[in-house]
C-alpha cells in the first residue's frame, strides 16, 4: 500500500518533514540503511522505501552553481557542488562519475572525445564530454589484436587515439642476442623517451583528479552517502564498437568478420574479468559493477547475432562477477523490448537492469522474479515538464514496478539539466508515495 495518495505537487512541506526525520540518524546509520535499501531491492525484496538512485551526469554541478568544466579543471568547485547537491536532495547512493583531468587529455591530445574547457572547443561548460567516434583499428588488424593485445595497444592503438604519444609506436622486442642491453633499445629511443616524459606529466594530472575524486567520495561517505557502484565495465561488443572499429564498421564486421569479432569479444571479456579480481580482497562497502550498454538495443542486430556476439560475452562477464559476490548493474540504452527474455537468463536476485526505453510492465512481468529493474522516467520531463507531470509519471512507475519488490528508482538516462522545482517534486513523491 502506498502512502500519501493526495500528495500535492505544489507543496513539499510533508516530504521535507519525512526526509528530515529519516535523515536525522547518525551518518554511519544512514550509510548502512541506504546500502540495505538497495541490497533488499537486488534480492527482490520490497524495502521499507524505494531506493532513490538516479544516474547523475552534470546535473549536480549545473544545479549548484558549478559546471562539468569544473569537474575537469576546477576540482574544489566541483566537489563543493557535489556536497551541496547530495546534502540537499538526499538520494540513496552517489552516482556521479569520477573527476577527469582536462589537462591530462590536452597533454595526450585525446582524439576520441571533445570536452568543456578544451582550448578551441565548441562544447558548452554545462555539457559532459562529447564522443568523437573514430576507427582506430582496421578490419585486417583483428589477427594482430588477438595475437598480441599489449603490443597492439602500444604500437597501434595508443599512438592513434593519443597522437601526442606516437613515440610508443616503435617499442618492440626481438628475442635474439640477449647478452647485453641491446633488447632495451626501443625503450630508450628518443621518441620513446619523449613519450615517457609526457606520460609522467599526464600521470601527475590524472593523479590530481583521482585524489580529488577520492576526497569528495570519502566526504560523501562520511555524510552517509554510499556509492552505487565500485567498478565499471562494458559489454565486450561495445568495447570493439566504441574504441576500436567504430559503430558502423563493427556492424559490418558482424556480417563479414563474424568469427574474428566473436573471438575479440571473448578476449575483451577475459581481460575485464581479470581486472576485477580486486573484489576478492578489497573491503568495499558495496560490490557492484556498472555496465553502460551502447549498441545492443532493438534493431542493431538479429536475435541470433545478439545472442552470439553481444549477450554471450556480456553474460560471461556477469557470471564471473556474480561468482565473486559482485552485482552487475546493467544500464541498457535505447529500446530493449526484444531483449528482455534473454536478460532473464541470469541467477535470481543477483543483477540490476536499468532501462531507457522499454515497456516497464512487460519488463516487470518477465524479470520481476529474476532481477531488480530500474529507469524509464523521461529526463525531458525534469527539464521541460511541469511538477504535476513529474509527479504523475513517478507515481505511475512506482505503481508498475514497486509491488513485490525488486525496484530501484532512476531516470531513463544520465541527466545533465533539470528544473529545481521538478527535481524537488520527484524526490518528495519518492519519499512519500514510495514508502510501503
């Protein structure tokens, strides 16, 4: 049964009182309670209140007098905005991405993105970075990628994606006459030394971003806000499509180089699984890995192709994480109505599925006994709609998804801009109507 059926979207006094009462507890208690809300939903239980875990992009910065540019160049200002935002709205998890160094990307001449603050950019300060999709690997280079991934990254990928580091392109080792320092020659060539010197400067800038990210995350934790996830990954198909071949070339490869693509996807799964071994030893407050899915939506490939080259390697990653006691947080993008049945092929109570555009009633029916579901509140309503529309849609999603448990609230996508009054109405609705 939902409470406060007659909630007035024009007034937030009641929800403010409820929110204040709930958050008067000590920070450590709030931290644990918020983790438990999400864990109960993952386990397909009905929590005492729907977990509120929207995916925030640039919104916290833009709403609190900062900008995404600050998240790349002015970490103190960005940190202050995050602390103010989370303290004001009191979501149940932190979901902003870590700070990225604009200066480091300038030094490396990163060519796969454009970003606010880059000299000469047209990206506005309030926007997140913009993807520039390039083809960094040709179709005839699959064998080289599969045979020697590290060598391919050093000699081909990095010099193409980061032109300032082209000095790494000549690094190679010949296994003959190892009687002196001759095999080291490619490492101390003039070009390599210039690249290493630049890498040191890039590392210094990236370290500043990492230190600032860790500091604000620790502060948010001290205030009672746990992270929503403590790792990240991608569907192996998306890795090839996003960073190596580009979308169009990868869609062609699934017809003309299907075997090579499938083998590359399997390799990318194995590489990622190895990178997540820290979950076995680090004492983390939550163990969840965030997967943004970019290219598996309806229409991009046939059901058979989806099963073989998209779902199978992704599921390999998911099952490996589940075996480590880690929850995969699968963030689907685009329409996903034809994929729901395949998503149900996972262990019960071990996965979160987010949806951007799907029939949520059908998703609840098919996945409700298997996995937690999330998403589908249109972000355009937060920016351009009315409070009444926001409240109505929030309630509709609660009525569809909350009964029986397994529901975590989120937007249909990562949000950069919203009207404050709409965001307040949404949170107020969730704090009242979203209770048992």
